């Protein structure tokens, strides 16, 4: 790189270099890396394009461009990714938050507000959920195939829930509890805590490194998130849980070798590998539901392409939710499945 090169010329040179290494969106990568190295963003970056590139930053600039050319994601180089309008620290210990996951958070906030307008769970909620979860949790009927599945729920558990006495419903309310399985960077849990401050938000992960990142992000955004180390629902055994949300590993193990190198070689495999068909975490979470005092009234999962019908089937077979809703991502791919008990 010439010592007299402008920032604009550095951008063009890096974009060409990254494109030559087969990277997608080389111009976007170059801009993000320039902003990171120069400490610029927004209008300040564009206003500085004609300025000479600062020689004091040359070695750092060349190092980050080389790392990107080798396939390392920009987010791991800059240690930051935006999610739901907030900047989150990311490291190789965590999956990089994706824009489609914002739609899952949006849906949880929407239906959470519908089910609990004041952000509080009442004794009536508790008694209803316990009645529904008493003994063997029976499966509900319902027609498969639609975006929304409204089950009849005429079983004894649902009828018992509706017969909750006035005395049982008169107890003190408690904060709504949302549990995020697979905390990663904390993108989901921290965002829920920030957007719904009346909720009690918990999150778990099997990776101590991921929990450390999530803890820093919770502190960064001034949120209180109860972070627990453990496998899926196990750290939350006995916890009254109103909302269960998860973006678990869902890539079939045999497909990982064919992923983009940025994902395959750099993102944590424990956050990618969902077993033989990618559905192991969903099955195991359904199997672990009896660890909770009663089934959550709202469940939301992110999933991979082509998995929506199978994951919806798992929720339908569990029989705890009146409605099964599928939500498409911005590309029109069914990306999230929600279960709602009205």
C-alpha cells in the first residue's frame, strides 16, 4: 500500500483484494474494517474518504484485511455485531447474531405483550398451567399444514385449567419469566430484557466462554439477565417459566462440511451441529419440559430451512399449545415456529 494512498484508494484496493479471494460482499467488508481501524462511522467515514490514509494505522489495516481474506468473519475481527439496534460484542466463543433472529425476538415481544399486558404472571396463570401440566401431558389434536394450527384442546387438563377457583386466582402476581436456551452472545436474552424491563429474563448455555460474552453484553446494555451454565433446560429445573425461546444448533451434522468457510471454520461447532437431522435440540427440549413445574404458555424456536413442518409437529405432538404459528424470514423461508397457549 502506497504511503500517499487515500482512504478511498485503500477501500478500493482492499475490496479488489477480498473479491479476488472469493469473498462475498467485499466492499461491505472493506468499509467495516476501515471504520474499525480508523475509529470512524456514519457520515464521518464518508467525509474522510479523500483524506490520506494514516501511516500509523497501516500495519493494523493490512493485518485485518489479511485475516478477512483468509475467511475470518468481519464480526470476529471487529468483535462487534449489531442486533435489534444495539451493538453486541462477539467472539469465536459465540455464534454471530443474524438479522432473522430479530424476527423471533419481535414475535416473542408481541405475543408476550398479548398474553401478559402488564408483564406479570398471576396465580390464575400458575393454576391453569399446572392443571394442564398435571400428570401425563396429553397431546392435542389439530390439523397440520397451515401457518396457524388452532387445536381443540378439549382434554381434562384444559377443562381443569378453566375451573380454577376464584380463591386460587387471588394470589400475588410475579414478574413474567422468559428463558432463552443457548444464550450465545446474549442477543436474544439481553434484547428481551432491554425491551421488556418488567420481565425476568434468564438464559443458559453449555459454553462458559459464551456465558462470559453474554454477561459482558448484559452489562454493556444495563440489563439484568440470570445466566446459567448447563445443557438446554437442565439449569432451569423447577423454575416457573412462562416463555421459552431458543435459537439452538440446527445444522445437520453431515452438512457442516459444506457450509461457507466463514461459518464452518470459525463459528463454534457446538452452536451449529444439531445432530443427524438437525432436530436433536428440539426433541430434547420437548423431552425436558417435565423439568419445569408446568409447560410455558409461549414457546418460540428458530430453525433451519425445511425444518418448520417437523418442528411444528414436535410442538403439536406435545399438546400444550392452542396455536402453532410459523413465521417466515425476510427471504420468505419459514424460519420460526411458535407455540401459544391462550
